[in-house]
């Protein structure tokens, strides 16, 4: 798709070949699962609350950023981050960590610079496999600060290096022996969300599409995890007690108390149990 402004990163967006039937089945399953628990609207509101909590903790902090304990609480809402970040939550490492976060979310949010800002953020940390979660931290922060501008860009949505993620699971046709040559850049994530939003509109869903997209993505990837044995989340996906448990874990909703005092965002957080999700 060629847009009007020349020579900008989003001028030419990748062509995505998504499977309508896969999306339809995922939508039906996530709606049905949510309805068994609290209704789809409750999950939509929980996603909004989660984003608000993360954003407000930064907004209400001073120029040095959130205190370490508050930062720990908001990262508890980030499933692939919360266990890995612990090693940086100490007096020696935390100032650099929170400084990188402030640099990422502050200043001008030009879509043309998203990829470079993500790269700069990751550049503050060692470039090894133990720090791949850093990209997810950046993605979660941007998504929480401005969900409309920044789609969810975590690696479980799409990771071109690992050739895994939601994008692969909803690709049209047989992909068992295919390596997708689609970059995991901002333009790809924007295009993915736009196409999924169009799919939702064609199914009569016009409100809260940002949250519906995230819920469908979580449903799709949770099913992939389940098929792989569930080791990613260290959870029993065969349990029928709560059909949304795996979706909530992927989206960090297992750490939100929807009836908390949202005027004080930290009070809306609850402790996570020992089965909370984490990156394998």
C-alpha cells in the first residue's frame, strides 16, 4: 500500500496474507470463553485499566521516573517481562533501566522513528538471548502509553528471527515448512492491526476494536502454546475451569483487579500466583 507522504518508513507496508477462517474461529472462541467467565466487555475494560495503570504510574512519577517498587508492580502486568526484569531491579541497575524507559516514552512520538527508538532502547542492554525480553518491555510500554498509535508489538505477535508468533498462525495456507519473510517492524504490526480491525468491522464489531484485536491475538497464540505442550506459560491448558486463563496470562490480565481504586493505579494491582506466565 503506497501512502501519500514520500520516503517514510510506513509508505510501503508489507502485504499480509491472513486467513479469514482462522480469524473467525479465534473470534468465536475468545468471545465464547469470555462469556463463560465475565463477558467480553469485562475483558475489554480490564485491558483498558491495565494500560491506564502502566501509563499513570509513569505520569505521576517525578523526573527520575517511577520508584522501583512501583515499576516492579507495573512490570508484573507484562507476562514475558516480569520474571526477567527482576535482575535489574536493584540500586545499581535500576536507574539505567528506568532512564531508558523514560527516553523511550518521552519526546515526540513520530511513527517514522518507532523502529529506531525501539532499537535504541534495546541498545541500552546486552545483546544476548537472556535480554530478548527487553524488546517486549519496550513494546508493552508504548502500547500502554498510546494504544491507538502503537499496536501490541511483542515477540509473541511476530518474531521474524524465530519465525514464530500470531502472524504465522493466521497466515493463509500451509506454513509448516515456510519461513515468512515479513519484517517485525512497526509497519508490519500496524498493517496487521488494520487488517484485523477490518475483519472485526466485517463481523459487526466497531467499538473497542483495539482491545478485541489484542484478545484475538492472545487467543490464537495461546492455542499455539497449548498445541506445543504449554511449556511457554508453564500452565495446564487442558483445564476447563477457566477457558480464558491462558488469554488473561498472555495479556497480563491475571494481575489486574478490575474493582480496584483506579484513582490510585497501584492499588489496582494484585500479587501474581506461582503459575503466572513467563517466557520460557
